[in-house]
């Protein structure tokens, strides 16, 4: 069990670290190019992995349609929103915005899937909303409209990720995890290719070892290693308990934003972190037997 906890924590910590990496990449390369190359590199690794771990990578046509939609929302839209947002806002605040994902998924489940939510999930949605509103109003009040815009773009990408999670419920158990990820990355690369081609000349910048290393790290950790670590941990830990480990995402993003990018952690961020963390824990903490979910 300790190994499973470590795997889950490492997966979420890497997701948080990739917020900082994505900001560095977004400052140097066109956004569609980054996202397209990330997906293409991931496919090169996921193809042999899927064959070795899961055998055939063929998927039924109906499932392919669902995977294509997941790719559009969960990979293309999410990455476009995150990378575009990081050009305007800090990695620290982007990490806080991403912490609202469990609450957004819960709200989507109630609105779209007509699922009945427990009171604590509605409380999680309320806390996340207060946190987002606080960050936005504070930014507007400071006259830093760019940061408010950046947070909104990141949140738009997060909404795409929430749609991906809801779509994934349709395929639960029907398509192996690595195979599903392979198809999603392939579809995403195809969707992003027309937008990436106009900026293809910027590939020359990848001749810089540091930038190329960041792109490879971003692709192989976010699209491959995080996936393998998360599902390896899930084999030994109930899903509800595993959800608690998503708290490592905003925490690692905040720590690295301060240490690597030199961003300033203010009282505003402390309040926002407390609200987002409260929302995240309410949304993911394992329910007691007999509780409504």
C-alpha cells in the first residue's frame, strides 16, 4: 500500500510540475506546435507499450468515436487552454485553477449525466466557485486584466478536461487504458496538425538542448508516465482514496512556480489555495457507507 500511495502522489506531483514546464514552453514556442509535438512524441512511446502490455490496439468503431471526442476536449482543448492561459497568468495561479477539476466534474455529472450529488459535493462546487471568483476579482481590482484572462483560459481548458472525464465514463472497462490513451493522442495530433503547420518553422528552436528536453519531459511524463503511475496505484487503492492525492497537483505547481520561476506567493494565493484544497478534498474524500454520491 505505501508503494501505491507513492505512485499516486508522484503522478499528481508530475502533473503539477508540468504546469511550470508548460509555461516555459509556451514562452518559447507556438502553442499548437507544442501540443501537436507532445501528442506525436507520446504516440511513439504508447504504441509499443500498448502492444506489449495489452496486445491488439484495435478498438470498436463506436468506441473510436468516443475516444475522438475525448481527444478533442481532454487533450486538444485542455492543452490549448492551459498553454494559452500560461502566457498571461502565473504557473502558481494556473495550478490553483486546475485544482477545481473535481468540483467541475461533479457539477458536470449533475447537469449532464443527471447524477444526484451528495451535499458535500455541492459544498465543494461552492468552495471552488468562491476560490475562482476571489482570484478573478482580486486580479481585476489590481488592474492585472491579463492574469484574469489567463486564469479564464486555463479554466476553459480545464472544462475540456472535465468533459473528457465525463466521456470516459462511457468507456469504463471497455478499452484498455494504454490503448485508449494511444488513440486519444493520435486523434489529438491529427486535430492539432493544421493549426501547428503555420508555426512549423519554430521547430528550429528545439535545437537548444534545454528546450528540447523540456518538450520531451512534458510529453513523456504528462501523457505516459503519469498515466502508468496513476493506474498502477489505482490497482491497490480505492478510487475514492486515490482522489485525495490530486491535492499534490496544486501543491507541486505552487512550490515549483516559486522555486523555479521565482513567482511570489502572496496572501491572496494562500487564501485561494485553502479554498481550492478544501473544495478538492470535499469532492474526492472517500464517502462513508450509506452516504449519497
